[in-house]
C-alpha cells in the first residue's frame, strides 16, 4: 500500500520491520534448534528459504546491489 501511495520511506520501514523483527528476531531464533539437526526440519528449511527470498525481493527496489549480493 505504501509503494502504491509513493510513500517510499514507509515502504522501506515495512520491509525493514519484516526483515529484522519478523524474520531474523522471531523465525530464525525459533528455527535454530531445528536447523542444527541435519536430518530434521525439511519444512523449516523450506520456510526459511521462502521467507529469505521474499525479504530479498522486497529489499531489491530499495537496495538492488545489496539484495543481489545477498
């Protein structure tokens, strides 16, 4: 909604909030015990990859070189 309203600062804040607060702070910290076991957590790994891809796609319009490198 913020991008459609041309509120770039608000859109970047929403992406930042998703990446740091939802993905890194919550999901990664919760998934760490499952990810330590190589045979367990196939669904966890798939969700992790999907969220990371989504986060990088959201970041790309604001920081194209950074998102490409990541």
